[in-house]
C-alpha cells in the first residue's frame, strides 16, 4: 500500500473554494439530482434470471463449489512442488501426535484422532478456499466434544457388578463406555456438519462477525484453562472422574488436588521431562525461525523416543505408567451415525459449528491477506460442513483448523493445499502400516504435548493490560467471555459471551457522546466547542451532534440529550409563558378593582424573546436603574427605562445527522415530535447531513408532512447554518407597518445595534384593548432593544404580554 505524506508547502498553496447556493433537500430533489428512469424487474423476471442456465453460469457454480479447479490446472510444479512437499511432511509429522493427544480431550480412544486427521484434511483439499490453513483436530473443539460425550455417557453408567468370591465389586466397563462415547462424538460431528453446510448454502457466512476478536481470545484462553486442568491427572498419573457442565473446571481441579498424594512418580518424571524438552524446542523454533529451513519437529521426536523408552523399560508393567493401548491397523468401514441421540445434541452442535468456523475463517483471512488472495466465508462453511458431515460416516469427530499446524504449514514453504493432502497421506500411512508401534506411548507424553501447545493461548492474557489502555468495553467482553467460559463451561460460556457482546452494542447506542458543534472561523468546518478553542458557537444557533443512530431503544435518550446540551427545554419555556399569563390576568383584575389611579407616562425597554414569541414581565419604576439604559428620543427623555435579559436567545437548532445510519418509526416520531415541540416556542429545528438512504427511510416512515417538510433538511451543517443566519437577517430587515388613523398611541420603537432608532408600526387593532398587541411586525430578533410606549398606564406597574402567533 502506498504511504501518503502531506507536504506542508503544498498544503499551504492548495485552496478549497466552492461557490454554490445554499441547498435544502427540496432544492436537491427538484434542481440538483434527478433519478434515473429504471423499471424494477418483476418477480417472473427475477426468477428467470436466477434460474437461467448457461455454460458460463454452470462453470462458475462448479468452480465456486470446487475451488481446487481454479488453481490446480495452472499449478506451477517447479515453483511450488518442493515447498508443498516439505510443508506437507512437516505438518503430517505434527498431525500424528496431536491427533493422538486431542482424542484424549474428546474422550475417545486415540486412534479416532488419527481418523480425524485424515478424512477431513483430504476433503478440504478439494472444497476449501484457503491455501495455507491446516485442517484437523484442535484442542478447543476436542474439549467441547469431550464435555458433551462425558455428560451424555458418564462413567457411572458403565459400572458392572462383579462377584469375587463372597464380595461384589463394581468394575468400570471401559470398552462399552468408549464405544458409546464414540457413537455420541460421531453423531455430534454429523450434526455439526449439517449445520455448517446449511449455513453455507443459505449464505450465512457473516455469523462469524458476532464472535469479535476479544470474545474469541477470551473464550480460547478459558478453553486453555479447561484443557490444562483436564491434563493434570494424566501428567500426575492420578485417577479422577471427568466432570462436565457448570464449574467442571473447579471440580476437576479439586479432584486432582485431593488425589495428589497418589501421584505416580514415574509418570510425573516422564511428563515433566517431555514438557521441558518441548518448551525448549518451541522456543528455539521461535527464535531462529528465519535461519531454520524447517522447524525442529519436537513433538514427533518426543513421541518416538518416549515410545521406545516405554517399550524397552516396560513402563506400564513395571511402573504402572498409563499408555495409549491398542491401536487397530487399517481403516474402519463406514457406518451411519446414531441419529437417535441428535435431539440432546442440538445446542452443543450449534456452538461447536460456530466456534469451529470462526477459528477457521479468522486464520484463513490472515493468510489470504498476507499472500494476496481472497477466501469465501460461505464456501468455507460449506467446506467445513462437508468435511464434518462426510467424515462422520468414517468415525471421526469434529474438526477445524489448528493455529500451530497452520503456522508450520505456511512457514515451511506451503503454497497450496497440496501440502495438506500430503500431510493426510502421512497420517494414512501410519494408520494402515505402523499404528501399532505407538501402543506403548505413555499418556503423560500426550498430556505434555497438549500443555506445551497451550502456551500461545495463555499468552493471550497479555490482552488484559493492552485492552485496559485502549478499550474498556472490549476488555469487559474479554473478561466476561473468559470468566463465563471457565465457570459455566464452554457451551454456556460462549452463549453468555455472545449475549454480552450484543449488549455492549446496545450500550454504545444508548450512551453515545453528545456534543454541541461550533464553527472554525472562516471555514465550513464544525467541531466540538468544549474540546477545541477555535470552535465557536454561531449566535442564536445550536448545532447538536451525537454519534449514534436513532431507534426505539435510544430515541428518548436522544431527545433528552438534545434538550440538555442545547439548554432549551420547550416544556419549561411554555411553563414560564403560562406563569406570565397568570400574572397578566392578576394585574388586570387588580386594575379593574382599583378606584384611584394616577395616569402617568411610563416607558420601558424590553428585549423580545423571539424563541418564545413573548416579551418578559417588566416593572416600571419612577427612577432608572444604575445599570439600565436611557433612550433619549423626542419628548420621552424624562421617563424611566428598564429591561430584563431574555429567557432564551436560541432561535434555531441544527441536528447533525451525518453519523445516523438508520432510523426506525419510533425514532422518526420522536424527531418529528421534538420539531413540533420546539416550534411552539418559536425555535426552528433543521436537519443536516442526512444520507440518501436515511432520507429514503424517512420518506417511507412518512416523516415529511405538515410543518415538517424537506425544506428543513440540508445536505451539510454549513448549509443549515447559512440558511438560519439568512433567515435571521430577513426578519431584521422586514418593513415596518403604519398605524391606522384614529387608534390610540400605542406601538414600539426598535433600537438598532448602531444606535439608530426607528419607529415600528402599531400593534393594536380596531376594537382591541390598548394593553394587548396582536401580530406585531416586523418580527424582533435577539440583540435588539425594543422601546414600549403607551398612554394611561398606572404608576409603578407595567406588565405587557406580546404574542406573535
């Protein structure tokens, strides 16, 4: 990607100049934009297009379903073959011990891990779109499968009573238990494959987006805790029950600690030696990966050496070290899974299907971005579904890609899935020819392999301080996924984590940052006035900005934030108006009941609150205030002057809708209601920055109608501000009205900012009381001083209420 730098000299010479009228949405619809004439296709035409068959369409369908056809015919043998062969052999060597080890996590005999390392890998070569991931057994998926089969087939179901002389002893029938667990694992894998296949055909590849990176990393770290605890009994050589469900990790750890005094020393020594060796080899591979042509295959070295030592020293017979046991040679014939157990496995299969796909697609996208090709999420779902569904008929358990094997496959020169094909052939060779060789392999060695492979997952704990500095919400998702998965189990923990992640989205929309924008002088740019010194508010205009969409869950919060930030609450202003009216009525009653009044001319200057459409209560006094203003005009210089500050100086509010992606019917009604509410106190509300999609939604929701017209909508905030300022200037310059002859001397004078005074027209009308003014024109604006004058007003009290409605 090209790196763009800004030259200060060029930036100083470039100018941004646009000379155009101020547009409203009505202007844009009629004068600027014209829709293309398009006739929407009928349902029949759509069906005909979808069902149209041609050679090109058929070829595209076949190529999308079998991605191998897109690259195999043009496979560069000289360039790719050597790297794929080396990579395939290296990955195959890793597949062997990991397949044996992860079968223990799945609670099935080790040979089924080898089956799961052959059939799915072979199938993915033809249907997968990624060229670098290594499909096969994986610790997290294996542990989830193990939790399900142990729950459905616990040890307690397979104890038999054996008569030994006069004593009856309960003996665990391991063969029956393992056979039942294999049936459950195979049926679960079949259902996982069906779900993934259906999701892929229905184009549901987007479901992985709900598993955000913090969620996945917290979940996999919790899975590492479960895996580590489950392998402690094999490392120590103690016999404990296998627990599943809520608090299973705690129960398993307590069971191991209770039996720690019965630790098999020989088992522990072998396991610790293997852990130290594997960790050292892993560290060497990480440090010298650029210098080593291929990684040191520490796992296969440990398996071969420990198998030889176990066979030579008879560790099982002499030291009671548990070994892998019988590994049948050859492949088992295909068989139909037991579908009768499927109803109990639906929830677990959905969780395994989504987690497995999420692991695979995330790694596939990383390698695709690095090597410059694309992967199809829907086809990946179909590929994994086919791998799991088809392989379940050959006695495998669910698979996904492995991070450690994928890194080895890519770093050793793998370029295509030919490497995966070769690794599956390596596993096939072992299963058919030399599988029996690994029968003396100690189980503690497999536990050591699993534990060392968890190091990468435990390093994810470093995410906690990093997320604390960057995003507290993502940290909360990470911690909830981790804690819930550790305590509740991986299945319920995943559901809780997904639910919490969705709640954080709702929380973000319900607690957005609301700000008031101000203009940077001599520009059309608007920024937060509280954050930037250069941003200044436009006089009488509030620009409200909040970074969220408006829908049923946050519409009331949006309106509340609008009133709070602008400082203009129509409800309070209307209450103030009603209070003034009550005072006027009270004064009129007192006036009528008064028997003696002394006529005296009193004049007061008030500033009209344009937004409320009223003047404020003014009390005349016989002497001016010290901080008042005296207007010297004609014959009234001796009169007392007094004015009060307006209740509200805002005449326009601009709602910046540029961050609003969508709005529903509840949100549209809330915005329309607030526009009408502000209009009652003469504050006009305008919308700015609406996208075309949002405007289409507003029209669909019947947002425009009555006083709310497209003329209230502007393409940008600057358009709206210029319109408000122009509207204000027009109101200032509107012509005065003359007073009809024969009316009482009653009117207004308006003092301009330059000090000049001009006389406004009358506000009375024939037959009206001189104390009330109807429809005064011109409309007053903030910043002007109004001179009220009338005859025959009682001394010591002057109250006026002017309505411009």
